[in-house]
């Protein structure tokens, strides 16, 4: 059990190190407002905190820095989110003033603004594109031998898929096909398009469209292209290089590789994890992130889907500010995307 004096010294030490990135000494702390203790008293308490594993000494200075245990105690027991200045609130909410029509655009802009405001790396996991529902499908001829299928979903997501038109095909067959597809595919998720195409649409096309087999084959191949990675959005990937904590080039390369590989995203942003979570150093699953802290928060997309936001920075992260930023953004993002899904 830490004494009140030790709690105060630990809190101020962590706060000071977060701001300065320099080891904290007893003389330095004794000059701070609200610290009524002598340098000798502070030095003794810091030694005790070091002995308990909350602080650690660096090799280059007589000062001390927080350990992982110290950061964890700080986050769990001493952290009070800092009220955001008005200019930060305005900047965060500016994305919702841009009248964007697609959820992807809103999420992508949010990732960029988040990285600019924090100077850390942001990753946003958007809705699973495969769960989007087809709202409208159009086929527009581009030339004699090509056309584009334009699929608009309930979220405003637009997909353009170019496919080949068999030579000599009657243009009226293209129009018939578009009408049949609209009738049969509207209301179907992108994930289930292949089933609906095979089970129902092909039978109808066979009855009304000449040379349906050739046309259906090329259309099907284009529309059923994979949607991998379309719901992952990055902001400030290189921001980590601006942090004084990261100077080991090999560790930086390893960290960059991890963030580039989408297979690692579930370990950074656990799918379905609700609320706000803070992982510090070795608490991260990936070894390459052992010098990082990762703060994640969930947000809602309509009534059934959720997304996630991650901020990746040094263990010396400004937790007070980041928690406040994520709390505001997740709430506003949930409201905006739910509104867009409902079409209001």
C-alpha cells in the first residue's frame, strides 16, 4: 500500500516524464507547485518507489523514470482525463462538418485528424465491408467490350467493378440484366452476393437474357473480387519516428513491419472488444510493440456493427489527453455513423 506522499510523488514523476522525456530528479520535483517536501525526503521516497518496482533508474542520469508497473498503477489509480481545449474539440468535430457521404470517408478523415492532434499513430477499424447491404446496382457500358457495375450500399459505400462484355451482345440484354440484378440483389449483403447470384439470379437471367452464360460469368468474376483490408485506415504511420523514445533503428523497422501487416491488426485492435483499454509495453501481444502503449476504444456503426480506434505511441504517452480525445471521438463517431446508416 502506497502512502499519500508516495502516491503524490509517483503521480508527479510520471506527469513530468511524460512532458519532458527526461529522467526526473528529487531537486526538480521539490521545486514544483504542490510538492511541500525537501529534496532529501523526495529522494528517499523515490528510492522506496524504485524498490517496489514503480520507478527505475536510467544509466545516464541520477534521475528516475516510471517502470511499466509504475505506468500501470498510474493509469489504473491516478489518471484523471484532462478537459480538452476548445480548439481540439473543434478540430476533432470538423470531420462531421464536411458533409461526407460515405462511412469510409468519415473514418479515414478521423484517422488523419487523430494522428495530427496526438502526434502518434492512429489505426481505425471500420465496418466489415462484406456486411454492407446492397441499396442500388447499376451497369454502365464504357465501350463496346467493357462495362462497369456500380454497387451502392446502405452505408453510402460505392464499389465500381469493371467487367467484359461478350462481343456482339445486344445492348438491351445489359439493361435487362441490370433490372434483374436490382430486383434480386437489393437488400442482400455483399457477403451473400455469390449465393444469391448462383441460387436465384442465374435462373432468371437464363429466362430473359440471350448468351446469359458468358455475360454472367464475367460479371460474377468482377463483382466477387475480395474485399480484404478495405476497412483498415491509418493516420500518421511515421509519427513514431518523431518520438525521442524510439532511437533503435531495428526496433523501429520491426514496429513498422508489424503495423504494415494486416494479419497483426486483430492483435492490436481486438475485434469485438468493447469500451476503452490501455495496454502498456509487454502487455501487448506483439514483441515489436514492447516499447509502446496502445489505447483502444470501440464505437458503434448502426445498431449491429462496431468499429475500433487505436492510438499507438511510446509508454511515455500523454494518457490524460489521449483518453479524453478518444472518449469524445468515439461518441461523436458513433452518432454520425449511426445517423448515416439510418439515412437521416
